[in-house]
């Protein structure tokens, strides 16, 4: 086992939805949890910083300050926006927007916290990606950004493994967040169709995703790296 231990965990986009569930679970696991977001976090956390994660300079400055003040041994790159559109209607301006939110903060945060992880003898980096990396209509940009995150994680796993730092991805399928139910009313036929296509015949919960993240962040998961775990109720099997 590496020298990794639960110290501080940074969660990007941890104010609500899946991010809040991850923050709450990591706090229960014994981490000091630090959330970076633009809204007040729903979960009780140790520190919260308001930051526009699309602003590279702001992210770099904030993460440098956190790295100087905290022993960050865990980073969960959770933040993400979708911008759904069919291919013919994809707005080129949204390309930069999604990559600057969904992908670039992962690099900037990792760069800031890697020296501390190496000094601590190990660390954990988890990317919250998506089942859409296997294909979904109207997700050209979102799937591209999340697929890039999964590829990037494999590269980092190779580079950082010698330092006891693991890098893995959790890829959720349909998860019953507030946003999901707003867009898919429980009684709507389309919602029923979504659920019927899940082998477990339900949508996932925020806790389902947080459980998977918790595993990858644990000291006991030190021999698992470069992997993507689909938390999808079996949707990706067939």
C-alpha cells in the first residue's frame, strides 16, 4: 500500500447534484472536503470557494493558495456542463465553453496538487465522466469532453503510478438528480422508456455514484488505476 492517507479532498462543481453527494460521502469517509463552485454547497463541507471554473487564471491562483494551506491528497474533477444539440446545430462557441469547464480545470487542479501528493507518498484523482462516452444523441460536445477526460486519465495513470497516485474515472448513466427529474417528469412516457432500458429497472441515485468515487479515493484502492467504472444500472452491457 502507498503512503496515501485521507487528508483534504478537493471536489470541483461540488455544490449540488452528484457533486454534493460526492462531497458528503468523502466527508463521511474522513476527508477534509473543499468544494470549488459558483453556488453555495448543499452538503456540509470544511471549505467552500466561489470560483468560475472556466477562468484559468482564477483556478490556478485559487488552487495554488489551497495547496499552500491544505494537504490535498484527493482530487475529484466533477464539474461539467452539457449544451445538448444535434450535430447540425452545434455552436462553435460552445466548444470552447465546454472544454474550458469540463476539461481544463482538471488539468489545472491536478498540476496544483500533484507536488503535495508526491510529497505525501501518494494520492487519488477521480474524474466524473459519463456513459455518453459510448454514444448518445445530441451530445457531440459533452461526449467529446468526457471522452477526452477518460483518455487523459489513462495517460496520467501511467505518469503518476510510480508516485503512488492513482487516476480513475466514474462514468454515471441515468442518475435521478433534481435536474434529471426536471427534464424527465416521473410520469412522462419518455421517462418510463428510459427506466425500462435500464436492466436494473431504475435510475441511479447520487449515492450510487458517490459510492464508486469513495472506493477509488480509498487507501485500499491503491492497486487500481487507469480504469473507468460505469455506474449505469447495466445500460452499457448490451
